[in-house]
C-alpha cells in the first residue's frame, strides 16, 4: 500500500456547533498554537458578531464551505474532548429526531449548562507535563506549572505565581496554552488547601538551625507538626502573614502544601446495610436474559414489569454487578432527585462509593465535579435523573431506567428529548441492554412489548408472598350527601377511622393529594370547577397562612369566594384541598400524632425531604401528608395505611394521558402500603368511583386498564397508534396570537392531505389549556397522524415557520409531546 510521502495536509478549520436557534455549523480557523487541542468534542470560545460564545467542535476539515475570511478560534475550553465521538454522533441523531438545533442539544448535554461563563486563562500542555516530570523547569517556575497540572487556571489566579511576561514565554515554548476556564454560575469546585510536615523532617533540628531567626515560622512549623494535615485557613488566625510564612517553610522543604477537593458528601444518601439475598425463581428467570445480553454486549430493551415490592431493585443491582464484572460501566436513572436517595442507599450498600450522582439538586460546582470524576474514569456507576443520560461513560454495560413511565424523563424545553429514546441510542452504540422498570409501565412501552420491540419480564408477586394491600373506595358524592349541612368532607368517616386504627396499632399512614390535579385549588364539589386567575387562567392556590387564594404565576390574590363562580353553589360545596389545609385538618383530628408534610414548598428547604423520609424510616413520624413526592419509590416497612384524598381531580386535565397518569399514580400510591408483614390498607376517596382508570386500581389490575385505555387511544388515533406534534404560539396580543396560529394551521393543512393513508389531522388552533400565562396568550395546534414522511415534513415546516415568527410572537414545536398544558 502506498504511504503518503508527506503528512496529509493539516486540517486547520474547525466546524463548531453553537447554542443558537439555527441548525448549521460555523467555521473557524484554528490558530497553530491551538491545533493540537482543538479536537472534535472540545468546547471552544468563538466570536459571533460582537459576542463571545462557547460552542463544541464537531469536526475538523481543510475544505471550508464558507466563502470568505474565517475568524480564528479565540481559545479552547477543554484540552481533552468533553464529548466523545460516539456521544456527538448520538446527540446529532437525537437532535435531528426532535428537530432541535445541534448546538443547543450539545449545550444541554454538558454539565455547565447552555451558557457557561468563562474567564481567560491557561492550561498545561503535554509538553509542559513532560518538562515538569523530567525536572526540566526552574524551581521558581515549578509552583505555577504544578498548579496548572491539576487543572486550567484563570489569568488572575496565575498572577500570584508569575508575571504575564513569564506566562507568555511559557506559551511560546508550548509548555502552556491559552484557554478559557469554565465558571458556571457559582460553580467553582470547592477546594481546600492543606499543609503537612514534609517527610523526614526533624522539627526540633529545623527550629534550632534553619529557623533560629524566624520565630514566627518556627511556631507555625510546630503547629503543623502537631497535626497530620491541617487546612491552611485554620492557620490564619493569630499568625501575621500566614501565606507568606507558609511559602517560606515550603521553600525550605519543611512543609508540603497540597490542594484538594473539599470532601462534601454529595451522595447525601445514608448508607444502607447491604442485604445479601438469594434470588427467587421469578427473579432469576427475569435476570437471566438480562445477564445474557450484558455478556454478549447485545443491545436489547427489557421491560421489567413488576408490582411494587416484587424485587425489581434487586435485579437492577445484579445487572449493575454483572456489568462491572465484565469490566464495563453502569448508568442508573430515576425520575426525581428525592427518589435517588433510596436507590443510592442500596447501591452504596452494595458497591461502596464507586458512584457518581448527577441531578439538578446539586450545586453547579458539585455537578461539574461529579461529571469530571466520571470522565476521568474514577468511578464506574452513574446514578441520576434525566440529565445523567449524558454521563461521560465510554464503556456502558447496562442502562437502568427505574419508574420508566414517569413524565420527568421528558425534557420539556429547548432540547426536548425523552430519556427513554436516548437510552436506546446509547444502548445501541455501546452494545448494552436497557432495563425499563415499572409497576405501571407507560402505555407506549407496554405496547412496544406487545409488538415484540421490547422484551417483557414479569414479576407478578411481592417478595415473600406478602399480599398486595386491600384497596377500598369511598364515594365522595354519597359521603357529601350524608355529611351534616355545611361540613366539608376532607377526610371521610371511613378514612378517619382507618387513620385512628392505624395509629392505635403503632403503624404509619400516608395521606396523598394529587397536585397535578390542581388539588391545592378551591374546587366546587357540585360542578367540579376551580377558581382561576383572571390574568393567567390557571387554578388559584389556597394558602392557609393568610387564607387567601393566590396565583403562582403572577401573584394575583383574592379572598376565597362564598359561592362557586361557575354554578353558584354555596360555600359549603367549595373545598380547598391544598396540602397545608389537609395538614391542618389532620392535626386538628389527631392531635397526638406526629405529623409531617411533604410537598414542593417544604422540599425547598435543603435536607427537609431527607429528614421526613428518615422519620418515616425510623418511625418517628406517624402521618405524612404530601403530594406526588410521597407517592413514589420509597420503601417504608411501617406504612400500613395509604389514603388518597381526591382521586379523580387529575382525570379532568385536558390531556389525552389523564387517565393513564391517574391510574399510574393511584397504583403507585397504593403500593406504598403494607410492605411489612402486616397487611396494608388503601382508601381511595373519589367522585368517580366507576371510572375505568380507578376501578382496576382496586385489584391492582394493570392489564385491565391497559386493554381499556388502548381501545380509547386506538379509536381516536392517539399514541401509541398515531403520533402528535404540538405547536404552541404565544404573544401579548390575543388577536395577533390567534391569527399567527391560524396561519400555521393553514400552512400545515395544505401539506397534511395528500390522499394517502398517511394523511394528517390538524386540530385547532385553540387556546391552550393554560390559555394565558404571565401576560402572554397561548394558542396551540395539534397535528396528529401515523408516523412517516408526511408527519416528519409537517414538523419540519412548522419548525421553520415558528422560527420565522416576528417578535413579540413566539412559537415552539414539540414532537411527541408529553405535557399538553
Ligand atoms: P421493588 O424494586 O420491585 O419495589 P425491591 O427490590 O425493593 O422491590 O424488593 C422489595 C424488598 O424485598 C426489599 O426490601 C428487598 O431487599 C427485598 N428482596 C428483594 N429480593 C429479595 C429476595 N430474593 N429475597 C429476599 N428479599 C428480597
Ligand atoms: Zn395569575
């Protein structure tokens, strides 16, 4: 084979994806000194008009498409690619799929967010490292290069080591290279500098000789010697210029100064003692094909369909262990931060601290640090919410998605990906199986199993043959008719009695309110209407603290009305069923009980959620009142009773998935009861006891609900049969907004009908369910049809058209939307 006589022409152009709403790559010239570092997957800073933006190099080329003079790259942010080629490839496909500009998708995938702040700085080059290792630098230059050896530093930080001239000389010698140092808002990685005695130092001799004339240094040295390692900030007090003194001591070779990352426990989960169990035959049967796929590096999607408490988590742990055994890595995803704790505790119990966590509850600096640990290969397991999907793990052996039906897996703005879809792409690339676990799988996944695209594995029974809890329904309509005039029914007699009995038995109760169903609203029990904000058209929220109704978008406030503003029913029919109100009610009825409330308000306090969960765990709390947060995932042996205060509010949401969500939520909540030896009890209060989303909850019959719901979906061509595209147009002027959405409807209608079987249906435009938000009118347009080129074409047309709307009108397009509000 012919070898080229000369090296191939150097590719000195970089194509960069920028976080801008245009789907194209931008070309920049690569200055020679950055050549080695400006690789695909590296972030760079470039100029766009008069702004400096951070983008990602997608490819290098020597054939510019842009005709004209190219601007140079200003600086590199990463000396090593932040995104692997495989990840770039996956993100490109995923972005195309949901019609998101590539640069925006890339920015979403990186830990510092879409607009990281940066500062000018320097990084050490391979040459610099080599020189350092070979001892080929002057002693006076070492501290600077050593500081850079740990990570890139800003120019101002380096100022204390060397003058700018010196840095420029290093740069000419290619020991360092100019870079942009990332500073995501408040994301500095917390470090701590410590001093310790250098090995082999005889303190008394040093004090008598070297430090004979330096009493301050001598005192400091004694203090350091008395400790194994002491943080420098602890030395500051009482000593004049500690920093200068320390530097002297270091120069004498008496102490060593080190900088390390502050040990803050971001895992934040208690370490749960590991329980070594042998698998049940059912569990073994489920695990077997998964293990087989891991061993053969086969991408296959499994639906692990098991009732709560059936041992799914144990299977996840075994699959993770199997992946690690094969020398590969594992990604475990959970829908919400609070849920990470339970699973983290079990993972930690089994695998020690071999994990990194990634979720939005971390401070930006913590997240960056966890991400860096993964990238450096320091830990083989990543656990986290949606964004963990982008964890830099190059050799994945398994991906677990727990509670796969949860809508938190869909990103609802910007890069509108669904974690399930991306997991599949990653699995294909890595050659690893994906486990989707749930007691109530999404209709889409269950249907995929029916079609054979996904392999369904079933765990039908709870571990140890424990029975599923008995579910009873309380009909609120009858209950209200029975109650004395003027009494509002929050806790029915049945539910009250059950709470009292549970308390007497020393058991715990969970009382659950569906927040999604506007449950903090004032609801008319006669006509079902809620009081709404006159600016925003969303349900007003009742605040017990000042007994006012408040809009959580615009802050509008009124007193609760004495009659329903829709049907005129008197006050007696109105009920605010916020968690605060429920908590008050429970407190007044059960004054001796230890009660806690868990909702979005209380969760804002850092550590509060954990303390309530701990309270449930060690039984220092008797009753927890809460929203969705109490519904999912937690395993509390002492919980004997679960009460659902109004089960059907969520059914009234204008969303074709309302029934699915209601069934899932109720089944999940019901699963919280009776995980111990004592049988559990579930009481569901509802105005719609006969509804097909509520009836199957009684006997935990997922399949019955699935069959019925599938019939509804099929009749109307909703997913999983048809696909949807949702277009949302917003603007400050109603007429203008409506007219713009009418134009879009006409545009898409013109291509929707082509006489083929693929024809699309255009629904709307109509005011969106949240018809007005923060002073902007919202119109929506739905396009429904079978998946195929016609639908794809419609989506592309709509993306172009909405991008072309002129301000203040705005529009966005959601392909396969999950939220319809
Ligand atoms: P799920 O994830 O389906 O809710 P878990 O895996 O949490 O179920 O299992 C429920 C309980 O049963 C846990 O306390 C777990 O430790 C225990 N468990 C799981 N598998 C076994 C087994 N094979 N033998 C004994 N106990 C088990
Ligand atoms: Zn409002």
